[in-house]
C-alpha cells in the first residue's frame, strides 16, 4: 500500500528554497545562541597571520641566540684570561696605594709633589717647552 501526500507535489525549486530557508534559520539560531563579540571574531580571523608572524619572530630570535652563543664561544678564552689576571691587577693596585700612602706620610714629600706638579702643569697648559735656566753671571 502506498500512501500519497495530500496536496500538490513540491517542485525541485520549492525544495531548494525550503532548504535555504532552513540553513538561514539554523545560522540565525547558532549566532544568537553563541553571541560571539565582533572583536573576538576579528581576532579569530587574524589568528593565522599572528601565528605566522610569531613563527617568523621565533626564527629570528633563535638566529640571534645562535649568533650570541658563537660570539661567547670565541670570547671564552679571553674571559678566562681576564678572570685569571684581575686578582693580580687588583693586588698590584693595592700595592701602589700602599706605596702612595707610605710615601705621603714622609715629611716634605707633599711640598715636593706640589712643586713638581706645578711646573709640569704650567708648561703643558701654555703649550711651551720647559724653561731652562740660564747660567748665572760670575761675579
């Protein structure tokens, strides 16, 4: 037994129109149910470009880190040498400071230093050669 649908038989265009209406209704229901803000939709649309930019920046950062590691590998012997020399240089400076303190405690050394420094500063600042004393006339 076959049953017939009462009424006129729908045409293919009627079926297509009904399907399009159903799709629009489903989209309207989905968008109203989710209520995604437009800014979030825009961010989601830009996400592939952002990921590509992040990958590019990561590659550049890795290249810079590799370059810095190579420079440090080249500088490592010099840094080790400086680490070995610094205590000796500090000791030498301390010895120089001790010598200066000991010499400055000797009476009269400070006056001698003032005279020596004054003659050098006057000659250097004027741009003149050091003065020479002329011989004294014999009497």
